[in-house]
């Protein structure tokens, strides 16, 4: 993730980042331009369709469908952003839970319990690191897939966040058995460790439950058919300029879909995805600062 100034218009307009949609769409834009020019040539030069023909009135249908398409794209981008923001909130919760757990352990553990302090200084940041690696694995993506994936068989059972949280819980339970902490302290710490698992479950829900394929497939078909039918009616009002106008319309509509695809999985490695490594490093830094050696 790159921090930037949203008030800089010039830089935002001319800066091309790694996920620039023009780079992904340029073959389709060229095809749209050639196709539009071909339709314009056939209607104006070869078929010589009159401006009084019913074909000219197809633009009315485009106006109606354009409104419906805009509503679908708004819903698509909003849904994708909600998933991105929900992922950020969950990792913010993990940061706070790690700090709170470290703060309480630092106060409850005796100064002479060096081994216990060192264990918690290491194990709390490891949970965030293991969760980041787990969310970026292919196994997490296909957990709920109805199709079998034998190529991921080796990864089954390796739910590293669960293993780390189990080690953390066992150590807390031992502190209670050894009377290092009281029952009230144990219940307080258990509430903090429970948040770790809740964050993991919420992130798994975002990762392995994409938007229904029927919806995304229909939207892509809608965009393609809508843009391919544009030259048919608009050629009578703007002539050969449809070879420029249609690719531009397709670029705007398809870019919104690509942006939604990019941000709907916030745990990837794209430039717009969450900086899980940085967040994990900050958790490690803060926990080491809180729990004294």
C-alpha cells in the first residue's frame, strides 16, 4: 500500500501505477475501435442506411440500459470496497488485541519470569505473521470450493493461526495452574486471545467467499454486449467518431469492474491490497516495547 496525497490532481491524472487499467485493457480497446469503425463503414458506406431508419432509434434502448448498468456497477464497486474495508477493520482489531494482551501480561507476569515474558514477546507477533501467510495461501482461497483440489492436499491440516493460538492458550492455562495469575486474570486474558480467532474467522470469510459468479459473469456480459451495440445507433449522430467514443465508454465501464476485482480480495499482493507485512511488523515492534524483557 502506498500513502499518497489525494488532493494532488495532476499527479493522480498522469501517474500510472502497476495496476493501471489501460495496460490490461488495451487489446480490448483496440478491438473496440476497429469493430466500431467497421460498423460505421458498413452502415454509412456499404449498406447506406438512411438516418430515417428505425436503426437510429436504438440509442433510446442504450439510454435505458446505461442507467441499469450504472446501478449494477455502483453495487459492484461498493461491495468490493466493503470487503476491503472490512479486512482493514479486522486487522485493526488484531493490532489492538495484541497490544492489550501484551499490556496485561506485562503487568501480571513477575519481573523474574524471564522465560515466560520472552515466550509471549515472541508468540504474540507470530500469530499476525502466520495469519498473513495463511490468508495469502491457495488453500485458504479454495476452502469452500465444491471441486476437489488434490494439488493442495499437502496444505490440509496446516492451519498455522490455530496452532499458534493453541500454544498461546496452553501457556496461559499453565500460568493459571502454576498460580502465577489468578482466575480473574485468566478470564481477562482469555477474552483477548478469543479475539485472535474471531479475526481469523472473519478474514477467512472475506477470503473464501467471493461475490457470486452468476452476478460477476452477467455484469461482464452486460458491459461487452452494451459496448458492442453502441456503434449501431450512434453512428448516425457522431459518424466515424464512434471509433473513439465506444472504446472510451468501454474503458470507463470495464475499469470500474477491474478496480472492483482488484480490491475485493484485500489480502493479496497487489499495490491496493492491505500491507499485512507492515502491520505484522508493527505488532511485533509494539509488543516488544510493551513486554519488558
